[in-house]
């Protein structure tokens, strides 16, 4: 396989010998990938992690494909549905990509779902957790390798209740992902006997001061606060929560994007003690994860985050799906949903009833020691799978 990047993106090339040996690619053996990611706005850094992981995945697994050239083109969706849709349309209608990958925001995914479905364009979702897209709005063309908002948060309800937490105040940004993450937690926490005594949904973009929200949460008198924040919003929220002196008074729990390996080093001591759930933590002790982390860190001098793993696994899925069809890209959508493998996060498969990933969820604690934060796994729930939830394909 040969890998070429277009549109001003870094070139990843096979050794010259192999390029000469395979000769120029024809339209039939070229697979064009359109990466739709945020490279600006509140989720900017997340896009870079996913892209880095994706490129590493092509490097690690692309060699398993003979006689196929993969070209990668990228576009900035920001966290804006209208921008995401416009960029998706350009990639499909003008640039004629064969497969789309990426999408960080649940709102952006919701905004381009009907277009992708109507165009019968295979899309691998490498972040956005929007539950509806593998539920009532599922599509045979949309396969998610990352997570759903529900599956990350459901395990935390009974877990918190088992720790003796009874009253929780919930907080998340005011858009699809924020509401879905909190709803999923609420459903299992209340079923386990807990109570959500209040909630707040600050705007996703432009909230610089969480002070009024944090004060309202404190005034409600909860045993704990449960949150979803990611990217720049997570960095700001965690630092301000600590600056308010609440960290030692009211423990902070949530979806693990709150203290992601992508930016927990920036949060530093402010992240100490946060307990959260995710489908990946860098400390997973397997040969697959070691290989991923060593290669990622050697290349980027940073720990590989869950976002990087999602990109890495998305690239591997494309390679596996092409391998299954002998390089026939017209079979990509139907073969993506059949892929399963052991990756850095552990075993994963795609549920053919929803096209959503089935995977383990890790509950972990962030510990600040000797100037760095480490993430210790406290619990693991295996084979987490979403209900069909109205999906009819
Ligand atoms: C989402 O919008 O689905 C999302 C964004 C960032 C992290 C996790 C989920």
C-alpha cells in the first residue's frame, strides 16, 4: 500500500523502492479518505490528536494492503454543524472522496447525518458520541469506532451509588453531547437509588467563567458533582473548580474527557482526585497498547490520548475493510461494520444492529504526584453495548 496526503497535509510515504515497484495508482486502486475534524475552536486540539492517531494507524497497518494507494484530505469543521456539513458536501461532491472519517462534535454529526446517508457515503465516526446516530437516526453508511455518549456514562451511575454517593449536581455544555451524557448517567444513578438534585448547562463555546455555575452547584449542597466537559472547556472548568477550593470539599466525577490524557498535563494538580469513565486510558497494560504508546510518543513527544486511539483505530478499520474486499472500495460501508480487532483499548467489535462499537469502559482516578498526573484504573466493565434504541437499518 502507498499512503499520500493531499491538501497541504504532511506526506507519509512508503520506501522509494516500494513506490517504484508498485507504479502509479489508477482510480480503481486509489482510496480517498476525507478527514473532517476541528482544527480551530473549543475542540481544536482534539482534531490534531485524532489526525495524528489516524496517520500512525495507516503507517502501522497500511502495509497489509497490496496495490492500493490511500490519499488523505482534511478539512476543519470547527465545532459548527453548518461548517461541518459544507465541508462534507465539498469532499463528497467536488473532491470525490471514497470514505469520510472523523467528526468530533455530536452536533456536527447530527448536522451532516442526512447528507451522508442520502449520498450513501461511508463514514467512520472517530469521536462524536451522539446516541441518536446509532439509534433512531442510524444508517448503514455510518459506523462508529469511538463511543456513544450513553455507553461512557451509564457505568458511572451504579458505581457512584456503590461508593455511598447519594446526591449529585450535574453540569455539561448545552448541546447534544452534554445533554445525552448527563441523561445516561442520571438514568442509571437514579435506578441505583441516587438523586440528581440540580443541573446546569453552560454554553459550549465562549464560556470563560464557570464561577456562577460552580457557586450554584455548591449552594445546592450535593455529595458530588458529575460533569462532561472536553477540550478547552474541560481545561478551564477543572482549573476554576480547583481555584474555587471545591476540589477537596465536593468530589468531581464525570465522563473521562474531563481530564483527558490530551490535556491533563495542562490541568496538573487541579485534576488530582477526579474519578471518571472512558473507553481508553494510556496505562492499559497490553502489548497492543505498549506498541501504540511507544510509537505515538516517539513521534509526537506526547502521551497518546483516547482521541489519538480513536483515529488510530479508524485507520485500521479502513485497512481491515479493504482487506476483506480485496481492495474493492465499493464494499467499504458493508465491510466496516464487520471489523473487529484487539487495539490499544482492548477488544472491540461493531454491533451490526446499530453500527456502534462494543468495548470495555474503564473507571479511573487521576493522581497528581511528582509534578505529573497518572491515571489509575479502579474498575473495568467489559463488553459494553448500546440497546438498539429504535435503530432499523
Ligand atoms: C461530542 O460532541 O460528542 C463529544 C465532543 C468531545 C468529546 C466527547 C464527545
